[in-house]
C-alpha cells in the first residue's frame, strides 16, 4: 500500500497555497491580487459551511477506528491541510504561454481539470482556485479543450497527423492511452523538466506499473480525483445489518472485523449467500426482490486487486511480462461464477450501476459493490437509512493486506510528441498536482465525501483504509495493446460462463504474443 504523505507538516487555513504564492512571487497588479483574495475567501466560506470533522487524509491515518476524541476534533476555523512545498523555482515565469489540456467531458470527469466559475461548492471552487493560482504563479494561461471520450482518439490522432501543437497536455481515461504509447505519440516524462516523481502528489503505485523499459509516458496522482472516486467498496445498510445481526453476529461490528484483518471472502459469503426475500411473491429471484448482496458484473474486476492477483510484471529488460498465478485465477473464477449464478442471496446484472444505487438506497440490499462516487449520487444522498463502507474482503486468511480496485477509467496525464515546449507542461502539471495534494484532495475526502455523506467517525476513517489500499496493475494500463486479459473474468462470466478454460488459454496466448511483438518493435524504435 502506498504512503502518499512522507514528511508532512501541517499548516492552518491561513497558510493556504494562494497566500504563500503571493508572498513568494507577488502579483502583477492590484486587480490580480484582489481576485486571488476573493478566491481564497470563497474557499474559506465553503470550508466553514461544511462538516466540522475535516481532518485531511490524502491516504494516511494511523488512528484506529475508535470514535474521535476531543484531542482530534477541530473547529472549522482550525481546519488543517497537508503542506509540502514543491521544488519549482520561485522565479519561474513563462511569459503568458498558453497550455491547453485535451480532456474528456463525459459527466464522470466533470470538474477534474478546470472549473468554469465559483459555486460555493468546495471542490469546484478549489479546482477554479487552482487554475488561477497556477496561472499567476507560472505566468501561463491554462485552457481545456473538451471532447467526449468516444471522440478522444480521433481528436488526438488528428493532432498527431497534422504535427500540430494544439494540445500541450493530454488527459484521458487510463485504459485509452497504451495505443498512443506504442504509436510513439508521447514524450518520456522522465525527460521533461520540473516533474518530480518522488513527490507525494504523484502515485508511485501507478508509476511502478506504468514504467516500461526505464521510460514513463503516463502519470497520475493528486491532480485527478477520479483515482479516488472510481475505487470500488462494499456499501452496507447499517439498519439492515443490525436487523440481521441476530442471525449473523458478524454484522453487529463489521468495522472491528475489518480492522482486525479477519474480513475474508468466506466470511463475507457466509453472510450474504442466504439472505433473500421474495418481495413480489412470484417465487422467482429477480430485480424486484431483497438480497444480501448485489453487484453489476463489471465490478467483478475488483477481485484482481482485492484477492492480490497480478497480471503484468517486468522482465530483465524492464519490459512487460505476464505474471499470473494460473491455479489461483481458476479458483477465483469458480468462486465468482458461484457467487453470480448459483447464490440465492446475490443479485447480479450487466446493466447500469445506477440501478444498483437506487436498489441499495431503497433498502432492498444489505451490501452493494459500488464506487466511492456513488456516495455523491442523488439516490444515496437522499437515502433514508444510514450506510457504511468497508473494503471488499481478502481472498483468505493468509492474505496480509486489504486491496482495493479503481475502475480503469480514472484520468492519467501525458505530454504529446507535438508539444514544442514540454518543460512548460511539466511545470504546470507539477504545480497543479502539488496544489491538489495540499488542498483539493483533502477537501474531497474529508469534507465532501466524509463530511457530507459519512454519518460517523468510524465510517469516515474506513474511507482512509479503502483509499490507502488501492492496488494498480499494469495489466489494466496496457490492456488495449496486449489483449484484454485483464477483463477475462468479467467477460467470460457475462458471455461464456462455462468456457473459462478455453477463454483463459486464448487470452494468455494472445497477451504473451502481443507483449513479445511490442518488445521486438519498440525496443528498436525507442533506442534510436
């Protein structure tokens, strides 16, 4: 699990980065100075209007799951943030150079990079403030050119074909990027000045998995909230858990079981497998009934991480190589097939995630496997019963740690070959990411997610565990180029549930061949 917070010191709200920047660099005019102060006061107002329990945690909290004590509570005007300065030179100024992000505009990515206006919503205002702060600090003009994700490839490839420097930074869903790498469209981020990948605002987990032959073409971290929002977790209805705890005592204190390290798949399955009520009285198991657990089939991908199964490793040259425990993969597939198709207390469908959110919010599910962003949906915001969050269970008692999975659509960032001033892009990425680490991510986790939607201290602290446990595998990053082995469990369950042996063999050969061909071709290209 990743430690994103080494060497942290904390400062009060009065030392927010905007103020620090005004001291270090000075604003170019009284108007700009006034604008920045207005932005800061807007953010402070948003902070004050949110939950009092607002301790930041971009991933680390060594406290146990006990209730907050007076020692850890803080009044709103004592809100603290992580502060670790970046290493960008104080005198850095690019003379008004424009830096354009090519980014998806689909709803799930809204407000990730830029915000149109202040809204008194903490995260939106932090993103708005971040853009203005970085522009003033570096002497740049930041813009976003947005396209729907389905049109992203076409737009990006048009720039490459024209050899035109229209977009200086590319942000897109992780899984979309590997063809750009192997078409030689992207610059090696290790060669770009001002990017400090040892800093805590860059995900070392991701970098370790994305690096290939000592090169790095993609990065992510605090700059995007989607690395947090897209994480899957078990949502459970607290009232129903209490009701069923008479028959299933584990439900009386799920948090303690998780904290003790004893939350395993067998323990989870023993609870949910038999919990079922035929609400519509038709003697059928269908969407109109009550279940112990429900999942949309895509989140079956979660078990690659939660059960600590690898897909890709590296060979002696630093190139991709398959690193698969075949026996375990087959056992896990049988477990998932039983869960999805042969367990009365489990409801599964390949449909919309929103259907499960609604069903959970209506009290028709004890557990649901949803993403953290589900907490922001109208269904859960208006849910009458209180709910909690815990990680999907471990594979067995021998597994040491919990691991969580983020859907491979979270945003990553690259610099295209057509960018003639890549160091400017490097400085902008570094400044935006460090700002997000200090302010935007803590706001999201501690005020928006925990403060608004988590009803008690134990639930809020469990969010820390879930976020800290994120596990990333290169199999998802490179799946479009090596064959879709990473989605093998899910795709076979949906389309060919009895054909896993054949699908596994086909997928393994396809991926192994794809990796070999890529290495043969691109080792020569990259070494020239």
